[in-house]
């Protein structure tokens, strides 16, 4: 039963936790973080123009991209941190008690390492992909981790709409702007 339960909380392709894990355990994590006065830096990551990979090269190549990002994320975080496949080509990283500077360094490391990956697509052809990343901090930016996930998604949206392939940290002004809500 334990193995079956673990399987239901992990993404089969990447081995990362899945959205169901997040939905089941986020409230417990938040309660613990609040009680112990811990913080989380929440990153929302999205592969730029991912649909084009599937449409142009097929889902098997898209799957390779997803598998590689999973490996990269697991290799870039500490044991106390969480990496979650949120859906499709969207991922969440929750860095436990990371400083603002530390979180930005992790984001930059992931951003650069992913951009350096080479994906073979057949006939000797290769492609590179990039990531956009939004970052928010609990409890600094929001009083719940769910709000911080929303704010990281807002920052991700800003990254996507202002050119992609960048890291954007959430600011309160983003929530006040009509087109970013």
C-alpha cells in the first residue's frame, strides 16, 4: 500500500512529486512552516514554446525534454526542497528557508543548465530550449503557500509576456496591474 501511495504522488515520467502531492500536503507544509517560522521560495518554471516541440518533432521528443528537466531539477535542489511537476511543461520548486539571493542563484543555475542542454530530434538535427521562471516568497509575498504559487505564476506570466527566457521575481505591483491578474 505504501508503494502504491507513493506512486500516486509522483509523476511517472520524471519521478518528481506531482500536483496531487502538492494538493494533499501543502496545508501541512504551510502549518509547519508557520509554526517553525520557516520560509519557502516558490518558483514556477515553464519551458518556452514547448508546444512547438511536440508539434514539430513529436511527443517522444517532448517527453525527452520533460525527463531532462526533471533530472536537472532534482540535481539542483537540496533534500529539504521540493520539486513538483505541476502539469504539462510547468514545474514548481519550493526552496526551504532559502535566502532571496540563494533562491535567485538556484533559479539562475537551473536556467543556464537547461539552456545548455542539447536535444537530438533525429536526422542529426538538435535543438536547445529555454525556461521562463517566476519566483515568489512565503511568507514575505503572501500569507499562504497557495498565494505564493499564484504570485510565482504571475511573475512567470510577466516573464513570458516580456520576452521569455528570463527569471522574474514577484512584486506587489504585478497583482495590481489589470493584465497580470
